[in-house]
C-alpha cells in the first residue's frame, strides 16, 4: 500500500512539474513573440542595425503607401509648399531627400511644378524600386541612390535643401545624422527634418528623442529661422535655414559623376556606363533600373 502511495505521489509531482515547464515555455514563447513584434514592427529593426531596418522596409515596400494612407494634399501643403517658398528665387535648386522611401517628397515637389533637381537616397532597395515606378516620367529631374544615410556620399555644401522625414528615429545616432545633413547643405540652404514624438516614441529608447531634446539639438547648430510644428499625429516637423549667403548656381542636368563621391575612399567618381567607377580605389558602382547602387553587399 505504501509503495503504491509513493508511486502516486511521484506521478503527481511529475505531472505538476510538466505543467510548470509547459507554462514557462508558453510564457517564454509569448515574451519572444512580444520582443519580435517590438523589434520588427515597432522599432522596425533599428536596434539590429541599418541593414535590418532596410530589410523590414523591403518586406512592405509594395504595400507601404497603402499602409501609411498618405494624403497627397497634406504632403503638398505641409512639405512641398513651405520648401518651395524657402527656395524661391533660385533658378534650379538641388534637393537631397535622405531616406526618400517610396519618393513621397520628390513626388509632392514635382506635383507643385518644382523646376529643380532632386536626389533621393535610401538603404531599402525595395522602397527605391517602388519610388522609381512612381517617378519614372521625371528621369530628367530625379535620381535615386541606394546608400546608407550615416555617411552621405557628397562633398560639403552641395545641396540647396536637405530633407529627412520620418526616419531619424531609425538611425543609430540622430545627433550625428543631423551633423551629416548640415555638412552637405549649402550656406543659406534649407533643412526639413522630422522628430518622432508620438505614443510609440517611448518604445524607441536612445533613438527617438523628446521634443525638448530635439529643440536643444537644433539649437546646438547655428541654424536660423527655425520653425517647429506638429506633423501628422506622431511627429514634429522642423524647417530651418543654414547661415550664409546663397550662391547663384544651377543644377540643370544632374551629373551623378560630378555630385557623388566614392563611399569607400571619398574620391570623385567617373562615368563608365552603365556604372560609375572610382579611379582611386577601382571600385565600380552599377546603375540598374535607374538606381545608382553604392551600398554594395559586403562593403
């Protein structure tokens, strides 16, 4: 009788332990799913590095515009028109749109009869392909570049306007990003930049910064005419001017070989269709489907 009671006890204990392990497994699985959701959906891969962010955007590139449900009139009213007013008087201004995505800003500018030239840069090749499909009829005004934004492949003071919308929070170091945007902005040029402040910004520690920190970051640099307003539900939108006198110049006919610098060594590139090549380090960067591919795998 005692042996039978002991067997029953051990059997009951084993069943209880099995239940505990199953419960722990369920909790662990739930935690992993929550972490995966936070990292891929909320943080969009930012804590895994720029290539992970680009990968998440590649996955949704064909559906991105439908997911975001952009209002074209809002894009033109709050983005394109203020930028055009600030560029008024320049014959053919040159604009750099960093993290251009599906080409929202270039398209908004062109629909407002923008007469200048635009370079759209992004690390998501899928997003650039989608942008290309929308901007194909504007080949003479828009060029697309596949490249990381952390080291912009351009000489100092190249652009009359530099924009970076809804993406600074996915960059590893927002302060360094701002410095790089201002480096390639010409004296008297216009900066258009967003900062994420919505509810999910709290889920992006060390990436999204507070409204106060954003204003302090702008104040560190000698910017003038700073205007900050709420953009959509989750962002602040800053428009500012880099000090200095604008130079009378024109960007008619975008020559990428003259504009772009080698991302490996910083040397000027030369045209060798269908690619750009670096005479200094002998690297070659193809132009495929209308996209200059600087961000070559393994480099």
